[in-house]
C-alpha cells in the first residue's frame, strides 16, 4: 500500500501533479479526494455507503487507501453528486 506521505508531497494546494505519480499514488489520491468530498458534504461513511449501494467496509477500505474498482468509483461519484466530473476526464473541451 502507498503511504500517505508520498501523496501529500505530490500535492500543491488543491492541485495534484498526477504526471509525477505512479498508479498506486494516483489511486491513493482519488481515495483521499473521495473522503474529503464526503466530509465536505457532512456525510457519514454509512450515509455514503447507503447512497452508493456499497457496504460500509468498502467505504472504510477506500478511505484507508485500499483502492477501488471503476464500478465502485462511478457509484461513489453518483452518490456524492459528482458524476458530472467524468466529462472532464472522458471528453475533450469543445473549445480545443
């Protein structure tokens, strides 16, 4: 498992330098951001688990940096009302 210290060194404020990170570090970053988002919404782990239709153990594992699969990521983004953020990943800007 990747240590949190490595993740914090790759961050500059709210910007994460993904190009300087390996895959494990990127996954750890995503897990940390999911937890930050949950907390910013004053949502408990159980509430998120219920909304995402996953087990509480899944949320706890993810928030400890244990990784997640794409299906779970989509469920969590939907539960956090952040599913629209996939547009930035999957589609190029129309202005480009």
